[in-house]
C-alpha cells in the first residue's frame, strides 16, 4: 500500500524521460496513484504515450496551457474517464529563449514578459480554477515547481524569476481560495537539474558544480529527490500543509558566503 493508493492525479509537464514530471509520475504510480497525462504538442505525444503505458495509464490528452479552450477540454475529457480528481501536478515553465540571457532589462520585451507570466504562472491558477469542480470533497491537492530565482536575483534567469515569483504568490492565493474546499496548494523549489528546460542554458554544468560545492549536502539534486517530496506533499501525510514552498535543493538556499565558506 503506497501513500497515494486510490488517488487520481493529472500530470502536466512531461516532455522527456528526464522531465521532473516524468519522475514524479513514476514515483506517484509506485505509491499507488492512478494517472492521466497531458502533452504540449504532437511532437511530444509519442513520448508521453510511452510513460503513460509504463504507468498503466490510458488517459493522454493534449494541453497547451496558453489555450483556454484546451484547458476546458482537458477537464471535460477527464470527467468522462474519472468521477473525480485528487491531484494536479503542474510542471510547466516557458519564456522566449532570448530573454533568458544577458541583462534582464536590455533583453526584456512586453510580449516575452507576457508569455513567461502566462505559461509559467497564470496557467497554474487556470488549472486550479478549471479543475476545482472535479476536486470537490476529496482532500485534493495541487502542486507546482519553482526555482530559487523567484526570491533571489540571479544571472540569466531574468524574466523567469519574475514569473516564478508570481507563481509562488499564486501558491499562497490559491491555497487561500481553495482552502474551504479542503484543497491544498503547494510548491517545490527544486535545485538545478539537467532536463530539456536546462538544455542550452549557458554554464549549466558550472551551476551544478557550484551547487555540489556550496550546498550543505555537497551534491546536486535528482528528479527522484523532487519526486519523493512531490508524492509526500500530494499525500495525506501532508494533510496540514498548504500554501507552502518546500525547497528540494540539497540545502543550497540556506547558505551565504559560499565562495569563501566552502
Ligand atoms: P522539461 O522541459 O522536461 O519540462 C517543462 C515542461 O513544460 C515540458 O513538458 C513542456 O512541454 C512544458 N510546457 C512548456 N510550455 C508549455 C505550454 N504552453 N503548455 C503546456 N506545457 C508546456 O523541464 P523540467 O526541468 O522538468 O521543468 C519542469 C518544471 O520544473 C518547470 O516549471 C521548471 O521551471 C521547474 N524547475 C526546473 C528546474 C531545473 O533545473 N530543471 C529547477 C527548478 C524548477
Ligand atoms: O525554470 C527553469 C527553466 C525554464 C525555461 C527553460 C527554457 C529553455 C528553452 C523556460 N523557458 C525556456 N525557453 C526556452 O526556449 N529552470 C529552473 C532551469 C534553469 O533555467 C535557467 C537557469 C536554470 C536553473 C536559465 C538561466 C539561468 C539558470
């Protein structure tokens, strides 16, 4: 008996077998959850079909979170398969690549800012709003993925940091808005992990090297580290936790003076 047995979870954000959402899905399934998946576009459908099959799931639906229609349709389709929903995992982030480098203000555009906010922050609230009816009366929960750039200025993360700050505020406002329905809302702030979202980010390897020296645990984190915390936060073991951002970063965020303090 796993900690999620009998729970039904919707997983948004699988793009490859390195996706954080992939490990969360695998581990939640191991813990007894029944899963449904979404994929961004036809290019990704095959890969998402594969993990769905591996976890015994036959529910694989298209979802570009920038589309109101697709958000509505996902819950319409899910409602045909399931009579309720216990968990939504939101593991989605996007900003136009040009904005994730160099000087924040030099590279900033109104359109890029809006895209980052829409796809990376608004979408979490939109899923909570659209999924609310299916999550009534069953101790449901929502979970999203954030990053330290939400609360600290850092090189290159730029507009994504601003979008993650809004996402973390969403965790609190959604927790407040959904609390009376018994629905919990939490976030995990993960340390850097080599996934598609990290590919092409200059110096990613040196960021990992830095974390391995500076973090209290003297290592970087893996998708499994995140998946275990995710399963916990979505389970009844976390019944008293809502509106919270849990750091899964080998302790990196608690440190100061790391250059000389190693
Ligand atoms: P990933 O590239 O595997 O996942 C990102 C996902 O976002 C993909 O599945 C992609 O299809 C999806 N996506 C992008 N635009 C979308 C849209 N319009 N509609 C629907 N889906 C869309 O990378 P990942 O590292 O697993 O990222 C998952 C989450 O974890 C993101 O929110 C990311 O910001 C966060 N995160 C990542 C790291 C890291 O270092 N990898 C660290 C902390 C937080
Ligand atoms: O949230 C992220 C990355 C999210 C992301 C990645 C991309 C790459 C491809 C958002 N948008 C895009 N757009 C693309 O076109 N992370 C936490 C990983 C990450 O990204 C960084 C980091 C870290 C860590 C960017 C700069 C600096 C550090």
